[in-house]
C-alpha cells in the first residue's frame, strides 16, 4: 500500500498508475487525511473484451447470439457523383 498526497500524485500520475497496474493499492491523502483509494477491481469483475461479455450473457440466457458471422447486406454502388452544392442551394432556396 502506497500513500501519496494530491500534489505529488498530480506531478507523478504516470508512476502511481504504474504501481496500480502492478497490483499495488494507492491511498490518496489531502492534508494527511485519506480522501481516495486507487486499486484494480477484482479479477472476476474485469471483462477485457466485448466478446467475453457477450459469451457470458449468452451462457446466462440474456442474449441470443447471431447465427451468421457476416452481414449479407450489400453497399449500393453510386454510379454518378452527387452535386452537393446544388442540393444545398435547393434546400436553402426556401429560406431566402
């Protein structure tokens, strides 16, 4: 457990965050009074990716996973370029 004042924490934040990443608990003090604590949550609560969360929710029956991996919707091909300036002018014509 590491105790640090607010001023020192502000000046060396990266160093203290590295301590937290390494599993240390950092106690923050202001005028020798404890005001906060920084530590990593329990490993059971840490979910590193969306896929892990979705697998857990699927096992619990909260969601039903998709049967196919990819979407078959095709992106329409635009053969002619849109003239945005004329569209803009048409929209603005009502307001003038």
